[in-house]
C-alpha cells in the first residue's frame, strides 16, 4: 500500500483507514469495475445475440485496460461477479437455453473477450519498433490470416475485427443450441 499511497500523494494511514491491505484495495477496484459490466436482459428489445456481442465488446475493453481483473478473487469482487453471471445466465435461460448451455455461452463470451482484451493490452504496451518488425515478418512469411492481421494490427483497427469474431461465435454457438432443441 505504501507505493499506492505515494502515487496518490496521500499518507499511508489515510489509505489504511479504507483498506487493510493491497489485496483489499484491488478487490474493491475489481468489484467496482465488474459492477459496471452490462447485464443481459431477456426483456430487452435488443436481440440476445446482439446483447452478447455488446457485452463481449465491453469485456474486451475492460480486459484491455485491466488484464489482471480476471485474477482478483477477493470477497467483494467474487460476490459481484457471481451475481453478474447468475443474472446473465437467467436471461439466457429465459430465452430458451438450458442452464448448462447458458453457462457455456457465457463462458465462451468471457474467454473470447479475455483473450482479445489481453492481446490488445499487450499491443498497446509493446515497443512500436519491435511491433513493426514482427508485423513486417508476418506480412512476408505468415499464413493469409496472419498477413491480414499484420496489415491492420492496431488497437483502433482491431475493434471491428473483435466485433465480427464475437458475432460469428454467437451465430455458431446459439445456432448450435437452437438445432439441439429442435
């Protein structure tokens, strides 16, 4: 906590009045970030598939800014995270998915979002000279997909690609669930 207090320009005692440890501070920050995540709404006019994609994009953004978020497991963040999962799963079940399929659907969105978010975090924090060398190498020697990524591999240009990936994943996933129920 000393480093955090120094960075904030406040006395350690002041910070200790609110948080007993660095883990407690991290848990409070994680809980606050998680509380801002969109929740699926079965009664919304927006189709569930679109809600899942929008939620995935928000999760990508959160993980790109805070890649450690998924690893914080304090009491407060676990409670909020669990409530979020249960609420989203209930919306999916209300739309006709089984509880197991709803859990799998959420897990898929979270996994895609985490992977893409961490990838964006690394991209933002990488030396531009090194990145250009990697991209030049991929453009020359990579697979067609790698060459395509290398052409526009910037955080700003990755957002549409991330949205398309999430949309396609939801089509495949939800389409598979629909076929199972027939």
